C-alpha cells in the first residue's frame, strides 16, 4: 500500500515529495526566482539537478547553484520526516529559512567563500552575506642582469 504525502492527500513518491507537492513547489519557486531560473512543468528530479547545474557557465562543484539544489532537497526531506515522526507541521517558509541560514553559516565558517559565488556575487544579500573581493597579489618586480662575458642570455616569453 502506498504512503500518503505528509503535506497533502496525494500518494507519496520521490517525484511528488521533492518536486510536485505544493510545499516543494513553493520552496523551489523561491530559489528559482532569486537565481532567475525557469523550469519546465512536470520536470523530473534528475532534470532539476541538471537545470541548476547548467544554469550558469560558472557552475562547478561547490558553486552556490549546486549547493542550493542539494540543500533544498535535504531540508524538504527533513521537513517530511519531522511531520511523520515528530508531528511538526511542514511549512515552506521554515524550509526556505533553513536553506538561507545554512548558506549563511557555511559562509560565516569560511567553508563557502568568494569563489563559490562566481557569476552570482549580486545575490549574496539574499542570504545576508557581504562578500569582500579577495585582494590580488601585488605585482612582482623582475630584474634583468646582463650575462657574464663568456655566456649569452636569451629571453623568451
């Protein structure tokens, strides 16, 4: 016998819990709006990851767009378990807050830094983060010394 979704009367499937349920839809829409990503109706879970992964030319492992999609899934799952095992209501606003707060904590703990926001620096205020651009290394002064009398020096660049 199939289980019933913890937030509505639908049958609980992976697709429903993480993508199609009204609660999951509201959470995803919040982050899609921040990042300016549009999705296709009825998108499968694996396509959701691909959409986030390929939503910017700068996305690679550890990028904010990769982390957000994973955190959304994680906190939807923990909210579902909170309803089922602890009788704590499933609120989209609580899931959204948890994702925002986790990003803030990762930044505060220096686990999420400037490089992780490449191409999305303007979005940091949504997460309560102010990024400071890393200071570039100062130029190095190079000296040229003439060779000794018995040798030749060839410069190549």
